[in-house]
């Protein structure tokens, strides 16, 4: 059965594999949810599986080679039909939504993001700990199945009025007023800004589907959702917006994995201001 994109802690039913997607071994060692497996953002969900990765060619968190990802899923014991529940410390925006997207992009439908993240689970409690299955053969998929856009395609589509390029970073980063992670500030010319945090309510949980649908239908206007490309700094928080679009019934947008971290190193035109 296909699992919902989002699941509240109190709605979890055993068995499920619980994946902690926060970055850093020290963070995980300092405390995690019972039974969780550490799917370290930097080690497993980005450049960590590709030694020597160049952020100028794929960004700071490039997708691993599909064969390496299939092997890692097998090492975690994830097989078709395994219910994977992902969480992080930022309501899904710091790795959990990225794992959700990477599994869905491999055809794995039984994956959910824990709504509200670790904080919500600690507040509500978990009905059962996550299970840690034994290692399995490589996952039976060898390519990414969800829509993606590379830097050359984004460069063309940003000039096409029939498409929209969405930058989900904070407004001050989009405007080029600050850039804490990459060497150059600014944004892709033609890209529009709608920060990923707009997906969340005051309680840190995803807004109701109706509100998300209204938000993104207003943003899209007459543009079909299949003509939307979403990016951020390195292709991580962009997945939170793709998750929100899915929850709103507006799935189909493409991910620009390299995002600003690749674009700003490419020597291509950049923009600042609103």
C-alpha cells in the first residue's frame, strides 16, 4: 500500500523503519528517537556517497550514483514494501524531505515524513520504536524516476514564460543581502521566491492541504505544475516544497538538484534584489 507523504507521530503503526536525517554523527549520538537509523544528510543523502564531488558540477548535495543509492538502501534493509518514516530537527526541511524525495524518485511509495519532526515526536511520544531490519540485497532500481532539471535546462527555462523557476531560500538570501553557505550571493535571474518555511504553520507542522493548495495555486497562476522547477541552496530544502506540493495534490514539479550552490559557481549570470 502507498503511505501518506506526511504522518503525525500518533498515527504511526508498527512496523516502520525510522530514519534520522539530521547532519553529523555527534548530533545523532547526542540523542535520537528510539530505534532510529542515522541517514546522515551529508554522508548519505548528498556528496558523501560520491567522494571528491565538485560543487561546481552538481552542487553541495549532489544525488549519488543510482547504483550506490541502491546499495545503501539494501544496507539499511530497505526493500519494496518497507514503510520508511523520515524525520529531522527542522520539520522536514533539514534532510527528511530529501530522503522522502530520493526514495520516491526510486519508485518507493511507502515513505512518509514525520510531521513536525523530532520536536513533535518528543512532545507526542511514539507508539512504538522503529525497527532495524537486517541488510538486504541492493534495492531493485537503477535510475531516478522523478522529474529533474540540470543547470543547462534551468538556464533555458528561466527565459521561457510558460515555465516558472522557484527559489525556496530565505528572502534575504534570494535578494543577495547575505549568503552563509556559498561563495556568491544572489539568485538565478528570472527565478521567483517563495520560502519553504511558508509551508509550515506556527506549530512547526505542515499547513493543511487546503491552505497549501491555495498558496501554490496562487503562485502558479496559469502555469501547469508540471512546468515548475524548484530549487534552493543545494537541493535539500527544495524537497520540502516538493513534499508540500505533493500534500496539496499538486505533484509533478521538477527538482534542480545543483541549485544555487552549483549555479553561483558556474560563472553564469546572477541577479540581486527583489
